[in-house]
C-alpha cells in the first residue's frame, strides 16, 4: 500500500506553525501530527494506517541491525525476567562485563575499558569529564579547554553543547555554557579556492595547532571531533593526512584526542570504528551510542585505555555517574545486538552494500537537477541538495530543503531523518544510512523512492 494513496493523516516535520505541535511534547491536542508508528521489521516501518515506510536512515542512524530482530527481542525478554536494574555501586553484572569485553575487543588496541551510559550526549559528557579528572590527578590542573570543530555536533546536554559547533544552538544556549575554542572542520564539497582536498584538510589541522598555541597548550585538555560527521558535515570524509596531522599535533602538545563515533561507530562505515580506517592515527578516547544497541534500548559507551582509568582509580574513582549507567538490561540487549553484528558479518556487509548504495545514489544524482554531491563511507552516506549543480549554490535558507524532502519522502513511503544543523549554513544534505542488513533489492527500492521524493522537491522548486 502506498502512503500517498491511502493516507488521510495530516503530517508535519521540521518547522511548525506558532501554536502547532512541538516535537516531543505530547499535549497539543488537535494539532498536526506525524504518522503514528505501529511496528517495524527489517528495513521497514508501518504506521497505524498500515502504510509502509522504508527506513532509509535507520531512524536517526540508529537501527543498524534492522527492526524486530527476534534474537535481540528474546535476549531482552530473558534479561528482563532475571533483573532489569541493580545499582552498579552495589552490584556488577555479567552482562556489562561481557559487553565491555566484546566492545573493547571489537574496538581493538588502545581500548581496554568501557563505561556505559544511556546515550550519545552522556557518553561525550563522560569523555570530557574523565579527561578533566585525568588532567587534575596527573598534575595538569590548568588543562580545562576542549577544542572542537565548526561545524560539529556532539549532543544536546549543556556540556556537549559547549563543544558543538553550531551557530544556531549557540545563539540560544551560548550564554549558558563556557565557550570552547573551535577550529574549521575539513568539508569536502565546497573547498576554498586554490586548495586541493588534501591542502585544505591540512590547513584545517594546522588551525588546531595554531589554536592550541594561542590558547596556551598547558590549558588545553582535549580535542573532540567526529571522524566522519553526520548531522554536522553530512558524511564528509577527510583525506588520511588530516587524521595523521591531527594525531601528531595532539601528541606534541599533550592534548587528548577524542573521537565522537556516536553515528560513525558500531560498524556503519565498514569498520567497527571509523578510526580503524586511519590505523596510524588512533584516538585516545572513543564514544559510541546509536548503533551500539541499534535502537533496542538506550545505550552509549565511552572507551578508554587502562592508563587513564588507573590514574583516576588512584584518586578514589571517577567523580561522575548516572542512575542508569551500566544498566544490566541495556547491556544484555547490546550484547545480543553485537552478537548479530558479528554473526551476520554486518561490518563487512556495510562495506559491500555501501558500494552498491553509493553507485545507486550517483545514478540518482546524475538524473536529478538538485543533487550536487554524493559522499560517505560504507553505509554512512549523504547527498547534498543544491539550487545549481554547476555553481553549488544553495537553496534559500527559508526554504528548508531537508525538511521539505522528508515531507515528500513520507508521501512516497520512505523515512528520511535529518536535522538542519547550523540552519544549513554548511549545506543542505540528507543522510542516507539504512540498516546494515539492507539487501541489494532493498537498496534499489530505496534509490527509487528517494528519486521520486527528490523529483517532488525539484518540482516544488521549479
Ligand atoms: N554525537 C553525535 C556525532 C551525534 O550524531 C549525536 C546524535 O545525533 C550525539 C552525539 C548525541 O547523541 P544522543 O542524541 O544519543 O544524546
């Protein structure tokens, strides 16, 4: 059944009129609402009216193993019947130990310990606070600045917002947080005149060093970045030299390097960590969430080396925690999710299906007057929507092309998540990040539905 023929439900996504519904607030009776979810299976979701939607972005880049996985549901039920909550200061759980072993093994050398929380923002808060406590206990109390990139997205809590490079959120919450220094992220589509992708990326890395020196190296605690950005840069992939230069700059100045792999981690890019693509430039800390438990439970993780935890342990432990950290139910569910990732060889599959998806997206782009770029790695891909492909000119900000595309997508039976970071100042892109379980036939269907949605958008613009 097609969503366009049957659906009578009024829908809104993105900006809402004054007095209308506000995403996440449920009391606005009678206001326009998105479709109401009924069930999910594999790469598909169905609303209560029976309309099917291909989940082309795995929700918010979350549902890595697809919906309704019976083994994960069984593990959830089994753990729920045993115990769902035991406070971790009183009890450790087999599930969290097993999960830590598994995640650290998948993350590889340099990652010995895992700290589990409820999501991405909490994981980044934990990373920043652990870095700070490490600096304090190792006699570097002046180190308190965390440099990050512009654009970037590291979460919505106030600490994570302080390191998020987004002028829109800063315009609202900036006065409430300690402004942290920002450096340019190397974007790949609009490279400044006179630069190649490599020279531009190296200039961005060198800006990090200039900033560390300007701020005073002994005051800089860490540099946090998304190795491949999602909401921030739309899957822009920097050349390898960038990662190597950043690593050596951090080493030179004693600055901890944190990779936020909340979107890019857990296999999505065709490696368990995106960091694995640049093996000579490993970070000190990695944060994960989203695909780690793949939407079956809220979960985030911070992975760190022994030396950091050992230093903090000597001072009485990490002065930080949340009620739901190391939750046994969440850990059991994530264990089952990672079991599926391993057994179905989903990391390799992300690589193989990623190539197929990229080829299909390039065909769609070639036929579309408004798709200016296709980029990404593995199944972490994006298209960029422009007014003019030759000049790369953007559509007017007031048009909000990504939100419009989502509207067209819902009419055609494809769910396209996006959130317009920086009010589109760095481009209007649409992530295409389906579950890693997607089949070649489903990729064809995704490309077809996306093309129809893009045609609707192009007609609206013409
Ligand atoms: N970091 C990155 C790179 C993200 O993409 C997100 C969420 O989209 C977050 C952090 C925040 O994660 P959460 O929404 O689970 O708090």
